[in-house]
C-alpha cells in the first residue's frame, strides 16, 4: 500500500482553521496516513485526532513542523514530493508517474508558497489552471492516484460506523 502524508503550509490559525481541518479530514478519508502542519495549532491537531478515534483509522497530525526539514527527511528516506498548485503540469499528465511512487508527500499551501517549494518538489502539479480550493485539490489528486476506490475505504477501530442507506441515517455505536 502507498504511504501518503500531507504537508500543510501557511496555516493561519484564526483564518484557516476550517480549511486546514477539511484538508486533514479529506486526506484521511481518501487514504493518507497523516498530516504535517507547518504551523502551531494544537487544537486543530486534537480535533482531527478525535475524528480518527470516533470514526476509526490511525490518521495523525504532527503539529508545528519545519516544512523544509520534513521535505528533506522525506526525500532522504526515498520519498517523493508532489506540490499541488494551479501552476505546473496538469494533474492528468502527472498521474501515471505519481502512481508509481510508494512514498508520497503531498504539499498544499494556504498563503503564498515559498518558491523553494517549487524547486524541492518532484512534481509541481496543476489541479486545473484556475484558482481553487486546496481541499478539492487534495481530494481530486488522491482519487486520481489511488490504487483502489478511496470512496470505499474502511476504517477499523472507530467508535462509530455509518451504514449506507438509500434514505435516512444509520450509525452503529461500536463502544
């Protein structure tokens, strides 16, 4: 199975907490193992950890990391880095090569991304060449590079499980 982590850059706790939370939740739902947050926001990390406890899986958030050292360590350990942007090669053109990668860091920014990221990345990938949401960029990218359908991911060990229903809600309490 592919090892994928998200590196979130430029998170501003007062302005970006909902979007960064959604980046993490989307990454978790689509199969990433964790998120590295290049900012200090313990409450956000705790909230995402709580979701993993309630709904299952082992997703983690590592808070207040140095983005440069995390990228360097990742690459030294044989990983590749994909920076999502509206600049770069188009996602459909990059998918075949990215799919071959067993250890992938996906970088998404909030505010202006330092140019050094573009230089350090193995791929600068345009998820459409228009302004867009980083949440959507993570979802589309992870769906396109997935080995199997990420919408059918099963999460073990959660307190709650949703049972698919044609109409209505059915949630099983596993506690």
